C-alpha cells in the first residue's frame, strides 16, 4: 500500500501565498506523488496540476496557470504546490494523488490510484 500525506494548508489573505507538500510512503517507496486536485464544498473534485510521466513537464488547470507551480523532490518522495496570488475562488480542500497508468486522462480523478486525506486552504477577502 501507498500512503500520501499532505501538509501546508491554512488561512491566507487574498493575494497571499502558500506551499503545499505531499509525501508518499509505504511499500512502494520509490513512487512520487503525481499531482494535485481540489474540492470546494458542494463541488466535484477538480484538477489543479500534475506531472507528465517522465516528470519533465507539468500540466495546469487554466484557472491556476501562471499562479501555481508544481515541483518535486524524488529523493524525498515529495511533490510541492507553490500557490501565489491566491484568490477566494482557490479555497478548497487540496488533495494530492498518485497515478500509475499514464495512458489515462491526467485531469480525471478516477485516473489516480492513491489519494491523501487532503489539506484545507482558506482564502479570506
């Protein structure tokens, strides 16, 4: 089994920044979390950002492109999401996911095999 643990959420004013982290652990220790989704109350889980299979490219949702940056540290089995210029619309629970089948749609939640429990991001106006 693989466990994903997110951290770094919190309360921030609009225009501020947060950096989320997600670390993978468990039997398959070489795996690194792939990307991030978010879910606001009453809404479906939506794609935020993810890495390509070789890790050289990152894909972003249009709503966060230019403001959010995905990075990772393979040695630490950790992926990061740097979030700048936060807006009230970014408030949600942020989940990291791990995808093993890179033929599947990268922006579909059901393409991901493992999920963390989420970290809350609250943005005040």
